[in-house]
C-alpha cells in the first residue's frame, strides 16, 4: 500500500494514498455500501490508547456535516466526535462497539468507525492524501502549542 508520511516530531504518521481525508482527521474509503470512516494515523497518535467510544444514537440515522455524533476517551484525551459529511450514517463498526481498542491496532482496516451514505448536498469535501498533508502542515504548529500547554498546565 502506497503511503505518504507526516512527521509529528520524532513520530511518523502514515497516510494511505488510496483514501480520502476529512479535516477532522478521519480517513474515508468508498465501499459498495457508502463511505467508510476511521481515524487517521495523526488522530490515533494524538489520542494514544483509545479505551472508550460512545455513539449518541443507533444506526441507521440521518447526520449532517459537523453534527456531534459521539465521544471518545483515550489515555491522552476526551473528545467529541463529529460527522465528516452529511448523509445517512448506515452502520457503526460492531467490533469497536464491543472493544474500541481495535482503533489502536488496525486504524486503516478493521479499526474503521462507521459508514455514511453520502447525500448530494455536502458542505464539506474530502481531501486527497496530498491535500491532507498540506492541511496537517498548517495545523501542526498549533497542535504542538496545545500539547505543550496541556503538559505545562
């Protein structure tokens, strides 16, 4: 699998070029059933050791871009999760419902989060791996300051 690499300090985050990416650090892969989403290596590295995942509704359900759809807890952070696209969230990954640590093990395959059947009126477009790397370059400086602030706070 061809990948691009982004250096997060001394750590490498790899991004398969056969996926698209959302600004909220999720990868997207088209399937016969819709678009499957999971956390990018960048997100998994920042979260470190995911141990709790909670969805605010059952699938199938309509979602709109940036709608809060769940939350995640890990060793490093607690965060709300937001829909990367408008459409119908058709399914959650059943394996992660039982054990969310699969995100840590296989983020680009069995660690996928959910699938959305995309609607035609999406406000947000997905990026290529190259465009996502450009986005990360822009946000990395702010991310580093935030991390250092948390460590010093």
